[in-house]
């Protein structure tokens, strides 16, 4: 589907996007949820591409999705 280079570039861009938004949008009300969902997308991309969960049993993909949702919801509740 996507090459490793393409996914790596997307991960770097998501990191830079999160950094730029953390510097410019800090006082806005939905800031934490936005940045956490960016990092959730990064976790999902790493899991599917580099841990090869796209070819694994569906249980592991569901577990990864649950982990990402748990991560975003729990940290948005803390902050």
C-alpha cells in the first residue's frame, strides 16, 4: 500500500504539525484533544505499518484501536 518512506515522512510531518500547534494553539479549548488525536494517528500508523498489524489477526488490530482510543480519552480527561 504505502512504502516505509512514505509512512516515515507522514510520521515526521505529524510530529512537526503537533509541535507547531502546541506552540500556536495552546490557549484554545480543544487544543489537547487535537494534539492527542494527532499522536493517536501516529500510534495507529506505526502499529499498522512497522509492527505489520495490517496482516495480523483482527484481534490485534482491534486491540490497537482500543489502545489508541483509551490513550486519547484518558489523557484528554487528565488535561
